[in-house]
């Protein structure tokens, strides 16, 4: 069942006995049988929590935003798609932490939509999940999103309706703060995206159908080799490697940086030796990127918006939904900035050029850089800064979420259940819980939680709203339940989400 299948607003209440088996082990949890009531988005606790976010001297920032049909020029190949403000990506929103953001949104699409503010721990009723936090916004209808923006950092927004995540509806949102203790001379936002919409008639819907159909044919084949690619494998003509099946199912025709293919690269200009902050966003649907800059090292400063103790590396990996901020101090010259898809052909590329350089720009068209195979950033070893360290006591209990499913029938789920048939993960306001994400499948899953950030385990583990879980591996994270409401917790692979790899983080009382 797809997550937008429930179109009505009067959502059913999940009244579940505490300690429900499918949620896994409850360590020292309350063992009573009393029914607990879900704290819905309309609950006064949501308003009360919002009031606590208000800071003195904050302002209101008003933005008008339209979603609609648009055409996208991919180096001369024009495709019809959908986007915000007639552009792909949509216009970046900039706001100060603590300010109230008011987005007057109008849906000019032919289908219903909502906007989800990925990574921002905002009030539940503005989170943009249809049937869970708000009614879907019909064609021709408007909706005003209004919320206090809590934390500085790099975020993005996108619809939360079916396969629209694999179209052009996405844009960055950058939250600034005078308290951000990082100094840089200039900055650029690079949004990576795997693109198929409108190319040779491809659509996300057809791609999904192919995945389901091919998965079925692959049944009993023992392993996934050969069955993994959907949509466009007829164009690729090659064999599918093992890593391909681990990292993604779909071979994309193009990989874009800020809506531009390798044939039409964006150039970021900066003074040689100056500190350039790059805000990297993976808005892709089924592609994990590895980013590097030719001839340069980078210092990683933020993960999913939150600061870490800086780490110098050659290359960083970003799964779908993740953001990484890096600082680069370019030496004089023209340097390729390249995001290669893990286990897939192609590349997304842009150019970094210092202002003193007169060299001719030679765009990179596909080959990996030497830096891609040097020191890879490891987020499990990163430390949150003192200020960004997750607060609260040590977890009183541990909840295991098994990531389940496979290509054979293209059913993806959590604890063996697809969304709609899921058991919510219940928490009480104020508690800190450990969540163990255990990947029992043969593919990677970037697990994303709404309205919160996980802390990776260990002393001062990095704060992340999207955590990549490798095949056969488990990741334990801590979650502080400090934002009442009903929240999605799901895989950020668009096709896995559509197939039901999602559950609900549900505050109960
Ligand atoms: Cu960016 Cu529910 O996701
Ligand atoms: Cu997944």
C-alpha cells in the first residue's frame, strides 16, 4: 500500500497496547496493558511545543511558492516535468534560525501534493505528510505553511506524495545563524539528482512498474544479479554488477547538479586560497553519490545540517536525503567537482574555478577522480560539536526496526510489514530511546526520520536525520522524543518508500 493511498483527512487513530510485539524488544519499558492515545498533529501539545521555540527578536519571513508543470532544458534536450517556481531545483529559501517562515504555497499541478521540510524539526502539523499531518493539497488549491525554523544548517524540501520525489519538485532551504561557529568567504549549494523523468518517455510510474515486474521474474533466482535494474536497462546494454544491486535498482540516464547535466556544467568561482563552503544535497531517488574535487581535499563541517568536529578527507558519500557541508580552499586553477553514483555508470559534475585562473575549462564527463579512491569520510567516527550533542538521559529502552524485503517480489517493509499495515513505533514525550536499524536485505537503505535527528551511537555521535544502513549491517542511534506528534520514519529510496518501507514514530500519552 502506498503512503498516499489514504486520502481522507480523518485518519484512524492507532490505539495499540504498549509493548506490541512487532516493535521489538522493550527493555525496562512499562509493561502495562493500558491503551494509550496517539498525540495527533492537531493536539494542543504541538502548539505548546511551538511556543517554546519562539525566541526574542525573531522575524517573519514570507515566501510565495508555486508547484507546477515546467520544462527543463538538459543541455538542449528539453523534457517536461514538474517543479517549484518553474525551475529545477526550485528557488532556494534562506531564513534565520528562530525566525518564523511563512510559505504561501499554491498547487498548480494536476495532482494533489504537500511539502515536507526535510530535516527541520518543526511543528508536526506543518510537516507535510498527507493523511498523517495534514490533508493533501488538491490541484488549484493553496496552503500556507507557517512554522518557526529551529536550527541552522543545510536542509531541503520536497513533496511527500508517491513518486513525485523522482521528478523536479525539490529545492534547498538554508538556515543561517550568527551562532554558527564556522568561518568561510563564500558558499555554494550543490544539489545532486538522478534524472529520468521525460527522457525517451520514461516516467517514475513506469519505472516503478518495471521494478515490480522484473522483481517477480527474478523470483527463485537466488540472489539479485540481473533483476535489479528498472526502467532503462534496455538502454544500458551492460551487465549489472554486484555493487549496482546493493546501492540502487534503477539505471538513470542522467545525473544532475542544480538541474544541469555534465554537458552543461555549473561553475563556482572563488578566490584562490579562500574558504569556500559547499552545501551538498542528495535529492536523488535511488542513487548514492560519492563526491570529490580534483586536486583538492575538503574539510567536512556539517552532517544533515548539524555541526561536527571538522574532519579532513578526499571524498564524501551522500545517500538520498543526506546533506554534507564541506570547506574547500582551492589552489589556483580550474577543478572538477564530481559526484559519481555508487555502483552505477554516469556522473554529476560541476566546476570550481579560482578567479585568478585563465585556464580553459575542461568539463569532466564521467571518469572518476583519483580523490574518489582516497580517504573516504566515515560518519560513524564523526563527533558532534559540544553544542550539537543530543541532550537527555541515556536511553531507557531499545527498539529494533528490521529492514525487510527484497527484489524478488519488490516488497519492502519494516519488521516484515509495509506501510498501512505497520505497527507504529510508540514513544512518550521526553524519553530518549535507542533505535537499532537492522538491515536484513541485500540493498542499502537511507533511513530518514521526520521532526527529529538521530544521534549516531558513541560519545557525542553525529546528529543525522538520514542514516545509511548497509546490507546485513545494523546501526544503533539514539532519539530524543522532544517534538510531539506523528512522524514518518522511512527509507528515502523513492521506490522503496512507494513499496511501503515506512513506519510511524508515534507520540502517545
Ligand atoms: Cu525527505 Cu519523508 O522525507
Ligand atoms: Cu530502501
